[in-house]
């Protein structure tokens, strides 16, 4: 008999190792003990601590979903998407530059998606039925880096445009403070261009932030539409499945009525 101990975790990097050390390694009547960590969207090094300790299984959520969801995920033990990891450093036909870019791209995806993907650009991917039902292909290719950047802008537009707005606003403020400094010293006459540039940059940053607010409203509406689309797809494919099942049953019934179904072989009489 095998025992699986599951531990839901949320930012438990400092206490996880203490809890794991207190768990039993052997029990009478149990042949094997394995440990499962449900990473409930932790923002610290919980996963790294678990792997360093030697935890057998790690299930990670992209964001915090609560104890109940974590418990059910541990019982379910399935992932919505699985990406196969290649041995990038051992691939002979990859140049040194390509290997470095592959590692860098995977790091970018891990940071953006809050996942633990060692080989994000890999083309070996498997989706659960539920995850596949929610996918919408919006371009002609499925390059991972392009997809993650597009998805980040589509589903987190306020954060994306806020980052874009910070640079021009800060630059404009710095130039503006520089103009105020010269104006305080009575030397603002030759620096009017700086004031114009500062106002232009601040306006550009403000407009970028406003675009982010508008995009955030559109993103909320997109989530509602995609949820409706998901349920419509489920109904459509379930209807197709039931129709195909009914057709197979009808064909089988027709064959039984017409004697086309092979009868089971009769047992030989004992002598």
C-alpha cells in the first residue's frame, strides 16, 4: 500500500521544511510514502524549498484559489496543460546562442505566467479537455513567447499599460523638476523646450494609462464572453457525442434484429 501525504501551501517557504521534517518517513503496513505539495499561487520560494527537500509531486496554481480548491486539486491530481521539456543543453544541433535564448525565453515565460516551466518554447504540449475548450487561437502560429506576451496584454492590460506609462511620466516629471530648478534660479528663459517636452511626455504617459483602463474594461467583458463560449462549446460537443452514441446504438440494434450480430459461442457439452 502507498500513502500520499498532501500539503496545501501559500507562501510557506519559511515553515514548509519544518513541517516536512516532522512527517513520517516509514509507517507499519505502508510500503511507500510520497509527498504532494499544492502550491496555491505562492509568491515566495515555496516550490524551490519543496523540490530541494525532495518532495515527489508539486501541483501549482497560477494564483491563490483557497484551501478548498487546493484540497480538490490534490485529490484530482491532474493538470490542465503539460509541456514536455527538452534537454536544451544536450541538443547538439542547437548553437550556443540558441541555447542561451531558449533559457532566457523560458525564464521570461516563468516570470510572466508564474509557472515552473523549464522549456517554455517546447512544441510538445498536452491539454486536458476542459483546457482545450477554453483555448482561442488568435494568430496563425503558436509560438510560446508571442502567445504569452499577447495573453498578458489581453488579460492583464491595466498592469501592462501601467508599466508602459511609468517611463514617460517619470521622465517628464524629472525634466519638469529640472525646469522648475532653473526657474527658481531665474534662468528659465532658455529652457522652455524642456517644459514643452516634459508636458508632452506626461500627457503621453497619462493617455497610455487611460488606454489601460479602457482595455481593462474590455478584458473583463472578454472573460464573460469566453465563459459563455466555453459553455456553448461544451453543449455542442456533448450533443455531438450523444448523437454519435445514439447512432451506434441504433446500428447495433438493427444488426441484432436482423441477426447480423455474432452470437456468443456455445459451451462444449461435457461427455
